[in-house]
């Protein structure tokens, strides 16, 4: 069964460093998302991406964050200058196109655990 | 904020049915009810969704009340591996609406015991 994959599974970085989290969405999906979950807290929406541009972003997704689909398979989240409070699990999700006017389900990857020291 | 209300936690004996309630009294006519679960810190796993009819798949059944203000997720024969946090989410589904973020609440922590 097709699934969303993410790399790396764990990333440790120093405060102020740049990190890139990678995701390979399900192959025929066209809509991509990043969510994050700080330890012990809710899963929070960060950004959605369609047709090579951001569709929606949350207040969390400030200028330190960027997303990109550099090729036909990868979807990346970049944090330019990490802060301690960026430590969290980051989940990528994807979904297919509308079917009969109904949005398809979002499927999530296993996540990347980011620790900023 | 999440538009749903769920109990914080529930217990269920292995092999018995787990019935997880969700209140969504402000749901709109074009909003679906989705259920996901999260085992430990893994990615949320899709379970089932519905609009107004009851739904069943290989994982679970979803019972939606006639007024659509509440629903119940049923795991017919819970196993230890069903121990997880279960999220009930309402989501808009419109033909021209390209953005559809999921808003997660705190969910119900289901503990299945032997």
C-alpha cells in the first residue's frame, strides 16, 4: 500500500542552524501539508501546498520556514535558523485530487523528530 | 480551535468493542466527520470518515446521529495494538476549496487492557 515517507527519522541540530526535512508524498497525490507536534501537545497545522505554491499557512509558519517541491517526488520543509522552541515532531501529509467534488483523505508520514539544542 | 469535544480517556478490555464518542454540535451541512488515531508519537493514521450515513470499513464503524451533532467510532474487537489517541475532526469538503487543514483537538486516549 502506498505511503508517505519522511527522512530523517531523527535530527539533532544546534540553535541557529538550518535544517531541511524531507518528505516523499504518495505518488499520485497533488496536495501536500506539514504539521508539527510539540511533545505532549496537539498536532498543529503549519502549511499546505498545491500547484507549486502555498495554499494556506498558519501563524506558526513565519519567515523562518519555507517549503519546496524541488522535483517530482520530494516535498521539503526548511527552517532557516532553528530555535529551541522548534523542537517537535514534524509530520508531512498528502492527499489526492478531488473526487466527485469531495476532498480526499490526508495521509500522514511517520514524522521527523527534530531536537534543537 | 477544534470543533469537536471528546472524553479525555477511556479504557476497554481486549476483545470487547470500544465505543468512542464525539460531540460536534456546531457541524455544518457540508462538513465531514473524520477519525484518525495516533499510536505513541507516530504519524496520525486515518481510520474512517462520514457525512451523514453510518460507515464501516475493515478498521472500524462510524455511527453518526441523525442530527449530525455527535458520532461514535466503534472498534468492534479491540486489541492491545489499538491503544492510541483517537481524534475526531470535522472537515469541510467543497468542490472548489483547495485548502483543507485538519484541526486536531486533544483526542481520546484509549487504553486497551488484557
